[in-house]
C-alpha cells in the first residue's frame, strides 16, 4: 500500500488521539515543536521522518513509493513529495533520492550477505 506524504500528518493525529503533543513527541523521540509542525503538514528531515515512522509503526517505504513485495527486483526510483514551499532545490531532491536508493541497495546487500551465511 502506498501512502502520500500528506497522510503522515493525519497518521500522527490519529496515533496521538487525545494524548498531549509533549507526551507523544517524547514517545516518538522528537521535539514537541517538530511533531506539531509535521502533524500540521510540514515535511520533516530524514532522521525525524524515520523516528516518526517507527513511532507510527509504518514502513517509510510506503511514503517513498517502494513496493516491498518486489524486494528481489532492483528499485528503480524513489518517489519524494515536497509540498507547500519549494524549500529544496531540484538538485537536492535528486541527491536525496540517490542517497535513499544507495542506502536501500546497501541494506539489501547486507541482508543478502547475512542471509547466505
């Protein structure tokens, strides 16, 4: 299942429920201000994104357009959504995409190595 990046804020709101922002942020291991910003539609940096996904128990690949059911096939692209403000240049977005793909390939190679031991 693929999720749009807009869904991240809605998932935070749903997970947080009636719980205060400070308590939820502590659980997610991010600052209350950061969790509030992401909940209100701002994009987090990669480290914060990973922490929030762990807290939500959501695979980050769902936001990046990566189909885990085809894990044996090489991933040809990562879909990254930047919304509201054009704060990231095209070059930076392309570099981030390349970095994500390189990390995925390294993780898969390591997993394959460990699995074959």
